[in-house]
C-alpha cells in the first residue's frame, strides 16, 4: 500500500493482532484498534501512541451497530484485519449452547458485522479484508468442534465476500496459522492438560509478516488463502 494507509485491527492486544499492529504502527500507518470496552481502549491507546480506537463487544454482535452509531468511524479503510478470537475446547456431547454462542459470536458473526459496517470505506479505498483464521478452519478434530465450526464459517464468509466484492476492487485474504505462541495457545494447553512451551510454536511476528506481505502486494495480484505451519 503506497503512502500512509489506514487499518482497522481487532485483537490488537496480544498475539498475531498485536504483532500486526506493531508493524503497521512502526512504519507510520494510521491504525484504528478495536477494543471490547473503554478501559481496554485506553490501554491500547497508551500502548500505540497516536492510534485511534473503536469500542464494541464482539461477544455481543447484536449491539455493535448501536455502539458504532455513538462513535466516529474512519472515513477511509485500506485494510480491515480480523485477528480477535476465542476458544473453548470440549466434546460435542458436552458443549453447552452458551459455549457455542460465544465462539460463533466472536469468531464469526462479529467479523461479519464489523465488515458490513466498514464496507463502504473499504470500497472507496479499494481496500483489503484479512481474516486471521486457523488451521481449524480447514480441518476439525475431536474436542475442537465448536471452535472449528466457527472457523469453517469464517472461511465461508471470506470466500463469499471475495466473490461479492471483487468487482468493487476489495481484496479478501484468509490466513490459516498453525499453533502460534500466544495467550490463546497457553489457554489451549491448559484445557488440554499439557505443559506450554512457546518456543515450540510459531512466533506471532512470523504470521504478522505474512499478513503485511498480503497488504503490500501490488494491485495486479491477490493472496486468497495462505497457510502458515510451524517450522520446527
């Protein structure tokens, strides 16, 4: 993206989202960081001086429209990067509707709703939507059913959006990282009853490199799907 671009990022507080935000902030781009509440927005603004914030609870996507109606949205969006996510492992026979709703809301419905609100700005800028998905968006295993369902849905969302917005010049990229060293991965290991060693997994900075590469790709090309696996 030539010149200073404007990016909206969810999940910028940790992991891959934070790594992407650091890269874009360091090179002088304008970043808008999504936060679940005003307190978290204040923390992100302190961590990234000059950044703007958007507040809304992804766990309650029905209220995002109301939340955004009381805030100023960016006039231009060169990229919308969906990096926020939640996970709760469990067998299909044991997962409650509450667990299903929470993962589907945060991982799938909220990204769709946020995209809907920012599509006019993305179309004007001929921008790009990046969905930080997961290897679970391509395959599912036991105990990962609800999370994998939300991520399979996210793939469908991205694929449909790509077809719908291609004529408007909006690029859509899905990135499928393997296990990445992050607070979420630490939680997964805790749920699995395993010891967590971040050195065993992908560094978030490595995934951020792939995301930024897709943003900077010349307009004659588009990265649709990119799988990133642990190299060790």
